[in-house]
C-alpha cells in the first residue's frame, strides 16, 4: 500500500485506505512517522472518505500519531467520517483525543 498524502505549509493530510487493519497499520504508522520527522508538521489530518473498515490496529495508528503530535505541540484531526468510522470513534473513545469533522463521504 502506498501512502496517499498532501503537505501544505505545516499541515499534512493523509488519505486513509479503504481498509485499515493489521496488514497495513504498521507500515502506515512508520510512513507517517517518517514524514512527521522530515517536515515541520503542526496539524495532521486523517481523511476517512474512502475508509469502510478499521480494526484495533488502525485505532493504534491514530493514538500513536496523536501522542507524537502532542509531543511536538501539534494536533490531530479527522474528517469525512462515514457512519462505520464514526461508530468506531465513539466506541473506542477516539473522539476524546482527536478533533473530528463528522461529514459523510467527500
């Protein structure tokens, strides 16, 4: 899986894949960490417009990046949460640590 992202000024938007499971989570986290170390990113935004499934490994990626951004005085946001991803955010408590914009699709 190739990470889809866009960096503008101090903001990086990561297009989350259709499925975020243990097969992709490790690589996804490592790639994002590399980019965060390489650029002066203050806002990390996850775009879930294409995501249909996310397991606990995906939740771990979000929590890990949130902790990283907190250490660098940055923030993490999530946009375009579909109904399924919204439920995952609610049940896992991600809403408490990640700012969200709850719009379906694009």
